[in-house]
C-alpha cells in the first residue's frame, strides 16, 4: 500500500487473482445472503422503531383515560358482578334460571313422568 500519492504503486498488489468457478459461485452466494440479511436487519430495526413510537403514543393518550376508568366501572362489569352475586334458582322444568335460553332443560326420565297403569 502506498504511503502517499507521490510514491509509485507496488506492482505486487495489482496482480490478477485466479478464481475457480466454484469459488466465484460461493462468493456470489455469500454476497446474496449478506444483502438479504442486511435488508432483514433494516426491516427489523424499522418495525422496532415503529412499535416503540406507537407504544409511546398510546401510553401518553391512555394515562388520563385509565384514571377515569379505574374510578367508574362500566355497565357490563357491574352486570357481571351483579349476576355473580345473585343466587340461581330452579324453574319448574328443572333448568336453572341462569341457563341459556336455547339450552335443553334437565328432564326427568320418561318412566317417572308417565302415570302408572292400573293392573
């Protein structure tokens, strides 16, 4: 390598290099993988930055709403709490009153509901 531009270039550094086809393919393959890895790294860095930006933006907007939400329970939450504290009673058909309207009712066996025939 030259120390300054005034000195003549070394003749040994500018000699052509002989590569085999296999070595050239390997170099090209490595260059492709390196370029692909660089693109993936840039995409990952961009997504990380975007997620950090969105998280900071959402956090700043939620601070005031979180305090008011903590003080006032919503109607859905109060309905759930009310349903959890109400005891369930059974209806005349044997289904609990808290059962879904489409749920099949618990039924007694057929032998218990039919009257006994006189022998």
